[in-house]
C-alpha cells in the first residue's frame, strides 16, 4: 500500500509505502500527482518516506513504477528519500544517470529536514523571456522549463494585449526552446484563452520548436487562424525573425 499526502506549505507530495507495492499503488500515485497539478498549477516535489524499502509485489508493479518515473521525471525538480534502508544509500548516485530531478537521501527520522530541502528555491533563469532587437511591430517570446498560468498572467498575456491595442496586426515569434519541459493545465487553458481573444489580431505567427508534437499541432490548427502561421526549428530562429518581420 502507498499512502500519499500533499504538504501545501512545502509543495511536496509525500509517499509513505507500507508492505509490498502493487501496480494500483502507482496508478493512484499518478492520479494524485496529476490532480495536485490541476488544482494548484504547481509541480510538487516528491518526498518518499519509508523506514525500509518495501519492494514490489510483482513485475507489473515494477513496470508501473518505471512508467511513473518516465512520465514525471522531467517535471519534478527534487526527490527526497527519507529512509534508513541500505539499498537506497546508492540510489542518488544511480538515479542521476536516468532522471533530471535532484535526489537526496535523509535519515528515516528527518522528514522535517527533507521537506525543508524540497521547498528550498534556487536561482533559475526566467521561464519566459522577451526577445530584444526585433523590428517595430514584431514580438518575440521564448519559453523554457515548466510554464504555468502565472507566466501567462504576468508576462505573455499582457504583452499580447498591449500589442493588440495598436492599429497594426501582431507579428509574433513564439519559441519553445530546447530547455522547455511542459505546460501545466492552467497554462494550456491560458494559452487557448489568449488565442481565442486575439484570433483575428495576428498577421503572422512564427512558431519555433524542435518538438514534433508542437510542430504537428501547429500545422493542424494553422488553417483555423486568419493570419499566416509558419513552423521553424530552433536552428532557424533567425529565419523566423526575418519571416515575421517581412
């Protein structure tokens, strides 16, 4: 069994296993994780609180565990292992080769320290940056990391709203760079709302990305947008700028 609790203060999802872990435990963990993201528009860190390593009940449980890691390892920033299990002592050294999250082990009695560490914030580059040096009438937006509704509310939406108030139609360069990780559900909704509000305000939209699902999605919806839409790779950023300004 895998008991879970969300610590809102530290933005941490605490997983407390007892007994052999089953496939249903990881399905429930995935559902709980996703519900937290949907409700808070935040990506929680993971704190695994286990006095000893319980192991898996069967092979299907192991597979479901690996699928959870594969689906979420790029989203979660930190994973704290709170345990005295000897088998977990080498986990941080092994995990760094397979996951992008930072992983740290704490003694079984130091849940408080693990929560404090998981909540520590570190200086990171801005998730949304506005491109400089573009011709008049051209807006350039570049996103990275995990983009949330707050990024739209504070930066992206105000920039688009301001441009829409001018007499000229908007020429937009929207770059989803190589360090982009994901959109939260709140960001997806905000993006759709901005698009609907300004559907007829765009003259040209240059989408710059190497992600296939972004490129295919843009091409699929391009016919529904009154303005011109073109997809570029990240290596073609300068070409995208020239096209948008032409």
